[in-house]
C-alpha cells in the first residue's frame, strides 16, 4: 500500500514538473517568438514622394483625392495569455481591410474602414476557432468598422518623414459602437500613405466575452493594432 502511494505521489510530482516544462517548450520553442508590433516600414521608399508632400513636410496638393487600403494593410489583436504559469502574447491579424480615405488639400476629410473579422488568424487553429466563435461571434458580427467623426489637419512638418495625428471617430466591435480617439503615426511612402496606431480594448466595455478558455487565462483587456497602407483610388 505504501509503495503504491509513493508511486502516486511521484506521478503527481512528475506531472507538476512536466506540465510547466512542456508548456515552456511549446510556447518558447514550438510556437516561437511573438510577432513584433505593427509599425511603419523601416525603409521608406522615395519614388513618388515629391518635395511637395505634406506627410514628408511639403505641400498638400499632391494628396487630394480618394485612397483605398491595399493588401499590405494589417489589422489585428494582441492579448496576453497565461498557460500553466507561462506568459505568452497572442497575436492575430488580417489584411482584409476595405474602405476609403478622403483628402482635400492638407485635411483628411473622411475615413470609412471595415475589417473582415472572420479572416483574422493567429498561429493556433484552436485559438482562432475560439476567436471566431465564442469570443467575437463573427457569424453575427462579421465586420469591425471605423468612421472618422472630425476632419484631421495634416501638419506641415519640415524635415520630418512621419507626422503624429489624432483621429476621433466611431469604432464598432462585436456589434458595439463607441467614440474613440486614436493616436496615429502617418507618412507618405512612395506612392502610398501608411497609417499606424493602436486602440486599447477592455473586453467588457464592448460586450466581448473574456478570451480565457480551458487551461489558458487572459487579461481582461488587449490591443487592437493597425497598419493601413493606402493607395490612390484608380
């Protein structure tokens, strides 16, 4: 009887050691490193960026018109996960971004963007199934949307390739619409305009169930990341 008890205790202790070890190996070796935050490209192009471009510190006329997101755009989430005591950051993204950006002179007069939530994907199918089903219910709420509520004046910042902007508008997630102000970085990059930023998201504020499931627990908040690359509408 004592011998059997020793084996049971040894087995429990072994599991207590092996589960965190296996989790550590899975997160840090199998899954690999977490994708870096979305940011403006590190090597801006020069072709098509004239000396009269407001996003590079020059005249605004060249940008007047309608612009649309390209497939180089990315929008997604970043959420901290804990699995058996091991911390990991989950990241899911999509390039299925559509809509318009309207510019008149040195002013952004309109932004109307939609994101296909069913196409958001991470490096784990199980996480994606939870995201598309229980968490974001993409069958009921297939898109996330942002619509600019107030024009944005683009500053003329001589000698700078990037400008800091604030965009105030309505953001719709999981069927809930709220007014938000987003800190952005923007610049002209060759024939495109790049816009980068993030929005802190507290899940309960948007009626989003906490993403925790099974042995994985998450914070009650995350970040919505964006890098939208616009090309002039043909």
